[in-house]
């Protein structure tokens, strides 16, 4: 049973529904627009700031389950202490994450990492240009409540990545799971808020195209609804790992996803270490033979 508490009041950004979206799909373009087109918009998204309560899971981590809520917190240590090296992350950290998923997630037959990202709260580069294809670039926290992959994007990614194998893999269970870890002893300035997926109505989710030079995918942004319930871990540290789902094809599971966003802590200590974190994104497959 999840106990009630008053929660910490913070500001998150939610999609503000526009009449335009009835005739034009929401989009974001992450490439330079040529000079020729009259329409040079890179996005048609409109967001609103909403004050919501985020509830601390510290001390009651076992109240939350990956399939019941779409997320869970667990203890896990990494032997890696230098996350500035792409080679070290891929050679040491990713195998650690795969071992963690195989241990903590049920029925894991195949794990495929399709992305990982580093984030901190330091000022962005003065030229304002970020190469999203360079995984060693440190990105800023995202305040917009979202799900990384829409169901349509998951299907397209599997077909793209696995080609001839895709049809057989899609007969089994498919999950998109993120593993999110702080790289500092305690996050005190920009924690991550996670939403219990079972408190989200399907009408709250809006698919949005993400257009990049090499790939067009889609994410899901969240419209605010008073029924939504958000959580975070106070002082989340290096060994406080959050795993959460963006997608789950198993129909009987209640917690299929967990919308998430970072928020600026309203009462940070004066002396604090800026947030650093790493998130790893994996496709987790269960072969169809196990599903009967």
C-alpha cells in the first residue's frame, strides 16, 4: 500500500493543448531549416507551467513495482567512476546495466541498448549548438513531462534495428526500459520526477514527431490531469538507481510506462554539487516461447 504524504510543491511543464493539433500533428525539428521554405518553424509545441506535488519515496521504495507502477528504485553500485569516456561507458557500464536488468527484471531474453545520455546543470556552450549524435555531450535536464518513445516509434525502431529478426521478436514481449543513475553523492538541485503510469489517462498523452537528420521518431508529451501522481527520491545518490518503462507490449500489465521530467528543487542547500546523471535506454525482449 502506498502511503499518502503532502509532497513537495514544484513546477513541471505540461503540453498545453492547442486547436492547431486537430489538423497539424505536434512536432519538433532538431536540424537546421533551409532558407527556401516559407515555414521555418522548428516546433509547434506549446507548454504550460503547472505546480504539482511530488512525493518522496525515500524509505518506502518497496511500495513501487515496475509492472504495477511503471517504475522502481533499487540499490546498485557501479565500479566505474569516470563517466567522461565513451569507451569506458560502453565497455564497463553498459554490461553492468545489462546484468542489472537480467537480475531485477523478469523474463529477460535479449537486451539491446539503443541510446545513453549524460546530463548536468552547468551552463550550455556559448554557441548554443549541441550535437545530439555525440553521446559524450552533457545535456541539460528536461522539464517537460514526457515518455521517450511512442508505441509507433518503438515498432519503427525495432524494424530499423533488427530488420529480418524483427518479425520474430515482435511476437514476444517488448519493453523499453530506462536505467537512470545520479553521478554525484546526492542530487539536491535538479531531481527527476517520475509519474505512476497507472494514474495517467490515455487522453493525457499526445504523440509528437521528433525529426532529426538521421532518424525521425516520436515521443509522448503529457497534458496535466489532477489524477496524475508524481514521485521522486530526496537526496538520490550514486547507488540509488531508478528503472522505469516507456513501453510494454504485455496487455495484462498495469504499469506500461512512467512519464518523467526534471524539476528545480524549491529549497536547495546553499552549498551543493551540481547534478550529474546518466540514463541508459534499452529494448528488452522476452521470446514468444515463454509467453505460451
